[in-house]
C-alpha cells in the first residue's frame, strides 16, 4: 500500500433504541383459496434423473385438502407423487388417467 491514503473500514453493527420492522412484499397469490371449478390447471412433463414426471397445477387449496387429494390419486394411479410449490408431481406418464380423476373432482383445465 502506498503511504498517502488510509483505509476507512468499519466493522460492526449500529445499535439504536427503536426496532426496525421489515415487511416482505413477496407474498404470492397462493394464499387465495379457490373452489375446484375455478381452477385452470395445465399439465407439464419433465425428465428427472432419466425418468418422466407429470406435473399438474397450479392449485389454490388448503394444505390439508391437497395432501388428501395427492394421497387419493397416488393410490388410484398406483404411482408415487408429492405436492411441491402448488403443483402435484406424479411419477410416470399418467396425464390421461389423472385428467379423468381431476375432472371427477370438479377441476377444469386450460385448452
């Protein structure tokens, strides 16, 4: 370092008397709960570790409702699956069978 300038470094925190409130505005609209008729679902196929996974969503239901639906569909389809990020994931190519099951529950689909 040259001798002409000093570095001004400050390490530490400032302590104030007041509490700071941080509000996050990144809440999604997933807090809305819709009836099955009002959903507009679509299907996606993805490859994960060389296997096909069928995704359907986006669901706006309570957590308990979605967990019971996923459990019911897994039994009827005979495959594994889960619920992540408002989408239901099922192992394999089960789009046609799943579409029939969802229509029986009253869900609608995008064209």
